[in-house]
């Protein structure tokens, strides 16, 4: 019986190896990885999709034409369009549910790989669940820290935001595999990436482009449907009113593209882990020392 190859994370890699090994790891471990994601993140994923559908519905129910035709004050206009109880509420719910889902999702991916490494290609699902439940709030906090830090960087001059995004992407891996506190993990990211920023940036940038095109494939049906329906209704309804575009098919296609977007994010998270181990191996040669000790 042929067994699946075991991926060695603790080794230095070139950019091409990081990308190819990311896809190979997902392909060889798709079943158990998806099982872990579904069992741990399933309820939060379903909740996120429900809130996404609610947001799409509320956004479509809001007519841009009302801004042009309504002469009331700003606050009256907000109330007239139901923004306070509808669009703003759905937007806030989408933000909160996204943060919670991504916290569980990111923790699941990282602890899955940690278990995979510890058991030489096998995983302990119960241990993964336990780690995620114990630490998801820390992952949520790190998400908020990263978001605010990068936001300030982009506000400053865009380039600082891009620079900060690369080392800060490693914070989840440092927290998981080195078991450091959030503050220590934050500072360790910058020490780890020193003299290797460009290679790390290129690996993450190329993976982001690949994931974008994969997402685009699932967005095509929604784009085509929107264009066709816009052309069909342009003679009978105002194009400035998005509510004429939003129907059951539109919401369903939007949810399909959103599902792909959420799940393909796993590729970026796994790529970050490979980048982390590449940097860690170059600085500390942990994997090499372990192989020597095993001889």
C-alpha cells in the first residue's frame, strides 16, 4: 500500500520550493486538513456565510438613487434608507463574524501543522481542537494588532504598511511553534526576517497573486450574471438602484465566491508557515541539528 509522502517543514527553501511545497502539502493532506477545518471552524464558517448573505441583501436593498433624489438632512437620509438598522448592522456583524472565523481558521491551520510535525505526518485532531479552543482569543488579538499596525503603516506612506505586513504575517507561526507570548512573538517576527525580507515578500506576493486568480475563477459566474442582468434591466429600471440586481441567484453566486475566498485563504496561511520555517532554519538550523541527532 502506497503511503503519502511526509512533508519536511524544518528545512530551508527557495521561493519556488515554498510555493510548490504549499500546494503539495494541501494535495497530500486535503482530506484530514479539511476534516479538521470543518469540525473546528464549521459552525463559524456557516455563521459567516449567513451574515455575508445578509450583508449582500442589505447592500442591494440600499438604493444609490436615493442620495441623488433625497433632499433631507444626512441623518434623515440614513434613517430613510434603513442604514442604521440594516446596512450598518449587517456590516458590523460581517466584521465581527469574519474576525472570529479567521481567528479559528488561522489557529486550526497552524496547530494542524504543529501536530503534523510532532507526529511525523499524522495528526491528533483532539489535541488540535484543544489548542484552538484555548488560544483562539490570542489569535483574534493578534489579528487586530496586525490590522491596526498595517493600517497605520499604510496611512503613513503606504510603503511602511507593505514592509510591516511581511514580518507581521509570521506572528501566528512564531506564537504557535515557539510558544511565545504575543509581545515576544511580535518582536521575534522582525528579528527572524532580518536580511530575508525580499525573499519572504516575493514568496507571499506570488502566492497572493495565485490565490487571487483562483478566487477570480469562482467570481466569474457572479460577474457574468451581474453584467447580463444589468444589460437586461437597463431599459426598465434604474441602474443606480442595486436592489434591481439582487435576487436569489445573485446572493447564491456571491456566497459561492465568498466560500472559495475564505477557503483558499488556507493556501496563504500554509505558505506563511513554510516561509517561517525557511527563515527559522536559516538562522537556527533546527531541522539540520535534529537530523544529525537522529543519526
